[in-house]
């Protein structure tokens, strides 16, 4: 006999940091379907961007997401530099790389902590967040803020890293390395965690490719892609590092990828600090010509993509952002269904979802009071649009 | 001082309500719980249900979708309940003011007792804000 029950989780659920609304359909213990409703943190950033000047947009996109708060500005300045073709000084490239990699370390440690929390393993949470403070301190020293660093600028960076800080950063990185060693031992060799995470929520390579998963979510499934290597920006082509991949695609593999990636990040930061030469940090461009530009950067969760269209004035005509969670979200359909309800939370957490990045759409002011669109609605809208364009271009109705 | 108030001041339980923040303020709130800041030494505890809460820590601009829900959450909290607006977003709508998705500011949706500015406010600032609030309540 089958008993289908729908379990609502959210929108303001204590386990979640951000408001989102899951509906899990379960049959006994097994999840048979999942539906996600988001939109509780939609802030209309793309539209707000159109009313801000280019300088301010960098601050605005920084506030898309607090955890990737340097990946978004990074992609944003890359897009704007793509429009203007301005050269970025060497030292600025290294500083950008350092800030991006420090962010990756803090984000991965944060994830390890939250994953432990979701598993009911609060010791891991407290540890991970304790060692994350080292990175936050470095940020506070070199950028002035623990989060939302405000370092990026078109044509360079806003602040230089003073020489006095270098030994402190080096020592901080060594401390992080020791913490990572401990995590590698404590988390990866722990029999309980292995039993809990191995073989759970498997995303096969084929699924990862067909869903276009990004970042650690795809790399844990054996898809070898990383913007930092495939289309190097900042100083990633001047330092030695490896792209970490795993084959299994389960939650454990995702944890392994994140821990090993943090090691690479530490090594990148150290190399940058050593290679950095004295010099200017900013080429200080004064205006942005007309044109379109794209920029993409590898955030801790995957590729962020920014598009900007400038009409020669000081604010953009169109600004578009695509965050990695947008692509990683649908993989839930492949990973959660068929698993038990107790594993669902950790599988949902395994892609390190970031809703505040993803929430890009909401419908306001519709006559039928419907504020959420379903997949069918969207397909219909898309088909309607094709029809309209066809008619405009050819003067005929589409068959 | 009522017995309820006395109990509240002794160990205020906080509930964290995020409605359209960029996540940083939320992380800093969680950070307050971790070993370095450890607000549990003041008797504060992050609780899972709003029905157990004495203090609501609100972060983020309230967007149109969340507005009625934020109100509902506040109504569910047992009174007396003090509301703290953490971060510029909750205090003044920050950079999003004027956006089509953002409705009324938080203090027009629910009554706010304390504002903690900052983007994000440091954990020290959050702790200071809450402690100051408690002192004020103690004085009456
Ligand atoms: S105040 Fe700043 S850090 Fe806090 S939610 Fe708003 S944008 Fe994010």
C-alpha cells in the first residue's frame, strides 16, 4: 500500500539560513518527488543595477550574495573591462587572485561546518567556523571588512596589500593548513560520516552534464571543468595549481572536492604573495564606451556569469547575472528522488545552495493574482515570444 | 517588573528571521554562536521555533513576497518579544530602496526596538546591540 504524503519545509524554517520552500513528496521513508518554491529573497538587483552608475554596480553585485561577495564583483569588473578593453596592472591581478582564493577557503570551511550541522555533528560546525575566523581576520586586515570586501574596481583594485601584512597572511595560511589537515583526518576518515555520506545523493556524470551542473557539484561527478583554468582571469595562469575532481558524485565526494580545493587555494594564495611585485594597482579608467561585455569567474559554488550592455552613459542599459546555484538547483531531481527523507537535507545542502544569488525572478501585478510561475507557464511564455518574434520578422504566423 | 520580563532578561532566546538579505548578516549572526564569540555565555540561545523566542533578529529587506509571512512570524512569537533589525538592509532598505521587489521597510511591517547598522555588522556589534537592549529593558 502506498501512502503519499507531502512534507512542507519552510519558508522560514529553523534549519535554513535563508527562506526557501521545499515540498517533499514521500512514500513511507522514500522521497518520490521534490518541488522548490523560491522568491523570498528576490530583491530585483538587475533592475536596480540599471539605475546605478558603473562604480556603484560593483558594490551592488557584491551584495547579491554574502558568501561569494568577491566572485560577483570579479565577474562584474571583468564584464566591464571587456567593454572598455582597459589593461589591469600586474599587482592588481595578483591581489584579485588572493582575495578570490581567500574567499574560497572561507566559503568551503563554512560549508563543511554547515554540512556537519545538518548531519547533527555540531562539533564539526564549531571547529570549521572557528578556523574560518582566521580567514575573516585576514580579510579584516587587508580589506577593512570581514565580509563584503569592496576590493574590486574597474581597471584594478581599491586597496593595496601592505608589506607588513604579508608575514601575518602567511602565518594565517599555515594555520588554515593545519586545520585542513585535521579536517581531512577527522572528516574523511570518520567511519560514521563515511557511512552517512558515501553512496548518498549520487549525481552521475551523465546527469551532471545534462543538467549543466557547475563548480564542485560537477567536479565531484568527474566533470573536469573550472573557469579558472579554462578561461584564466586575474593571475590564475601565472601560478601552479590543480583542478580537483572525484568520480563518485555522492555527498562524500563533494565534501572531498571542497576540502582538497581549499588546499589548492592556500597554495595559490602563498604563490601569489611570493610572486607579487611592487607596482601600480589601478589603471583608473574614466569612462566606459558603448558596447556589450561578459565576464565569468569561478565562485566557490561554480561559475558566475555577468553580462553588461552599456550605451555610453554612466549606467548600463541592461545588466544580467547568472549565479551557479541556478544551474545546480535542478540536480535535486536527480539526486534526492529515491533517497530517504533523513538524507534529503544533507543532499540539498551538498550543492551548497545559495538562494540569494539565484532568485532572479518574481511576477508582480498579475491580474489573476498568481505570483509564481510553473515550468509550463515559462515554456508557454517562451513559445509565445518565439511566435511574436517570428511574426515581427517574417510577417507570417508560426505554424 | 513582570515575571515574564524577568525571565526574558535572564536568558533571552533568539530566533533568526531572514527575509531578503544577502546572507552576510545571517552568517554573522550564526558566527555569534561559534566558539570565538559564543553568545551562549550571556544565556542567549538560538532556537528553532519562533514560538520559543524572546528576541527576533531580523535581517534583510522585506520583499513583497515575504511581507505577509514576516508579519505572521511576528504574530506567532509570544509577547513580550523584542525585535532587532540587524544590518543596513533591515534598518533602512540599504541599496535596494526603490526596487520593484521591495515593499515597506521592516519597521512598518512589524515594530522594531533596536537597529544595528553595518553591512554586515560585526558579531561584536550584534552582541553589543542585544546587550544594550537588555540593559534598557532592565531599567524599564
Ligand atoms: S546589510 Fe549588507 S550584509 Fe546585511 S543583508 Fe544587507 S547587504 Fe547583506
